[in-house]
C-alpha cells in the first residue's frame, strides 16, 4: 500500500514507515497546496495529513472516488479535516491523542509563568543591553502561587494543566466544560464562560478546534476578566477572536497574554508582536523529539491496523 507523509518526521518514524509501506516522505514543511491535496487522495492508499492540510468538502468534491481510504492525522486536533465528508467518501480518519497531553500541558505552564512573571520582557532587556541592574520595582508581575486558574475545557490536556497548577502551585482550580467532571482534586465548575473569566486570575483555553469552539473566547469573555488577569491559549488559534484579544490588551482590560497558536498561522498580527505584555511561541506544544516520535509511531500504528483489516486504535468519529 502507498503511504504519503505530508511533512518530514523524526527519522525513526520515516524508517518504520518505509519498512511497512511503499512510502513517500514529502520534503516541504508547508501545508499541502490545493493541487497536492487532490493528488494525495488520487494517488495514495493512506495519507498522513497534519495542521494546515485542508481536506475539506471542496477537495472531496473534486475527487469523489478517492484511492485514499485513510487519513491518519499527525496530531490530536483534526479540525482541518472534514471528517463527516471524508466518511461519506469511504475515507476513515484517525489521530494521535494521549501522546500530546503532557507536552502541551507543559507549554501551558511555560506560557503562564513567562507571561505572569514577565520573563519575555526581562530576556529582551538583557539581550538589548539595556539592563541597568536589579531594583525593587523592576518588572513586577503576577505571583502565581495560590492564585485561581480557570480552564476552558477539561479534557485530557485541560486536566493535565489543572493537575500541574493544583499540585505544583497550590492554585484553586475553576473550569468550564460541556459537562461537570469527577476529578481527584478540588475544582469549581462554571456553566458560564463569563462567570469563569470573572473569578480567575489566569484563564487558559484548552479546547479542540471546531465549528462549535470558533471564537469561543470573545470580547465578552475578555471584558469579564479582571484587569490583573492573564490569558493563555494552547488550543487552536481560531478558538480566540484575535481582534477582541488585541483590543483587550491595548485597553488594559487584561494584563497580558501567552500564545502558542494563532488564528491565521503562521501570520501573527503586528499588534501582538509589538506588545511587551504578550508572550509569543511558534506552536511549540508538542515540540519534543520523544513526543513527535511517539505521535509518528501512532500514525504508523493506525496505518498498520488499517492495512491489516483491524480496528483503528485511534479512530475519529464524525460527530
């Protein structure tokens, strides 16, 4: 069976893919072009797409009888794939949950600390040669220990973030989710995002990207936050209304933001780049060799299961 890997992967993953299948490893790190999306469906039995590879309705309309029968997504998030339309064309979809959980939670804490304690500003001062030495009122930030953290979305990653905040920093945990959850640490459940935002010092977005979560964090949520509060996003960029976030930061409605994802990646608004109270990372959520290798191996596991007629270990449903 022919397999297309749409991005370069860790060498151990590529070697295993080549040992298992007739594999082509694309050398570009850019998303598939419109022509490449259609070519992938026509010429391969299995395709490993990832963020930015837009297998949407128009692509399937142009290739109504694809040779491809599996989109084995590299990543837990799959909002770039129209799963329902894929299924109607006989194409199964899988993803790589679990392997990304701890690494993404770690990045959330990285952004929390960097933004609240103004670490990015401090490093820029050092690098510019402008540091004149310690003084008692320099770069006074938000002390995060014993603060209240609000988490939007209490899935695997949200819970991993909450555990780090509770057990690591003694923080009070509040959250909003589709339903109240049973957790092994104390947490306050809010049905309203605005109520959650109003009662926390740090608000962290940790929901999957979908039509339901598009611009979930909007001007109303930012307006509800306290002026000293910090916002962190490690979910998907379009979960946040980026213009509303910029406005809230410019008007000092909130104190700062830590972002690993953006609404129109890789484009980052110049307003965010110019603000000292914003921490910007280039989508580093799972950027560790062991994590990316594990993700790649999960992709191959799904492909092997598909090729041998077994149930997919990580099948994605259309609902």
